[in-house]
C-alpha cells in the first residue's frame, strides 16, 4: 500500500511538472545565450548591410536617371518654344511677302513713286525670311539631337525604374531584418534609439585641411541614430555620413558604399599607411567608415545603434577590404 502511495505521489509530481512546463512561455524552454544572440545579430547585420547597399544603389541610379531626363526634357521644351516663335515670325514674313507680291507691289510702286524702293523693301523681306529659315533649321537640328538624347535618357530612366522595382522586395526583406535586429538588441538590452539633435563631440585628432573639416563634421554627428538610407541631418547610414562629411571638406563623393569604392579606384591607400579622413571599406562593401587618426574610426554602424567613434581593433581590421583617400 505504501508503494502505491509513493507511486501515486510520484505520478502527481510528474504531472504537475509537465503542467508547469506546458504553461511556461515557449521562449523559457530554450532561451539562447547572449553569445548566440550576438552571433546571430552579426549575421543579420551583414545581411542587412548588403541588402541596404543594393537598395541604395538602385534608388540612386533611378534618381540620377530621372534628373538627367527632366533636365533634357526642360531644355527640349525651351528649344521647341524658341523654334515655335521663329516659325510664327517666318509665317508673318511670308504673309507680308505674299501681300507685296507681283500684283500687290504695283500700288506700292505708284504710291511711293520709286520702284527701286519697293524692290529693295521686298528684297529685305526675302532676306529676313531666309535668316529666319536658317535659324529655324538650326533649332530643328538641335531639337532633333535633344529628342534623341531625351529618348535615350527615357530608356535609361525606365530601366532604372525597373531595377528599383526589383529591389523593393529587398527593401521588404531589409525591413524584416531591421525588426529582427531591433528585437534581438532589446533582448540584449543594447538597443539605442539615438538623438537626432545630438550635438556630437569635438574632434581633437591630428587631421588638417579638408580632412579635418570632414572629421569635425562627422564627430559633430556622434550620438545621432543610424538609419538605412539616411543622409542627414537627423540620422545617417554609413555612406550617407561619409558623403555628408566630405562634402563639408570640399569633396563630392557618390552616394553609396559601392560607388564610393569605385570612385576611389585611383585613390586607394594601404591599410598600414592610413591618414585621418581616409575612407575605410569592409569586405563585401556592405559597410564603411572614416579613419579618425590614433587608431580610431568614426562610423554609422547599424540598426539600433548610433554614430560613434570606435577603436580599430583586430575585429575591425580583419573586416576591412581597403581604404580610399579623397
């Protein structure tokens, strides 16, 4: 009887344990360690970096194509208007010339009493018409060239628009990655919203000239949030920050990490010969920053973080692909 009692008690205890486990939140059964969460976050950051760059690249290509098309379209409209005015003038001259033709000219002769004056007047009308005709031809030739260039620009715009449509799906993926990143960062207690109005910090490093102005700008953004596609003033992504900083330094960089790396093809410098202001690019070109001197880098990291200055430790040095000096 005691044995059955003990067995009964054991069964009850087991059942209670199972009920407790069943009632517990699903995440409590296998809560990943902080190390695993950080490892997953690194992978998510790398994925997001690549997708963001592709999206930015397609978006910038579209904006560039649209700007070119609109400029050509405006120029063509202006040329068309000028040609139209000349055509109206030519029509007026032709009308006047017709009215003063072989029959209409005799009253003019009689009234003026000087046939030579009338003939001279008719010759002037003819010369004026020829001048207008020459101008119209020149405008129409220029207009044809413009129309051809506009047609090409329109085709490029259509292709860029198609490319942008294709990466819209990638933007959706980025948005999902951002949500997952945010969730993991909050679980780690390291999510940082940043302050769009952050006054930043003062740059006191060794840079001079244009590089110093660029770094002063970048340091003044420290504390502002990272946002993919951000170009300021309240938030930036990595290439948006370097572009804005070097614009202050007097150098106009392209918009994305890939295009800045391509732009600097003839300006590459060895990683062991860095100078303050040099652009630093990660392997895969998903991320970049700016060398600040004294073994430090200023950059806009990733979702859930803020613009900051970090040490170029082994972790970062192992990630670097190369450097460009603007």
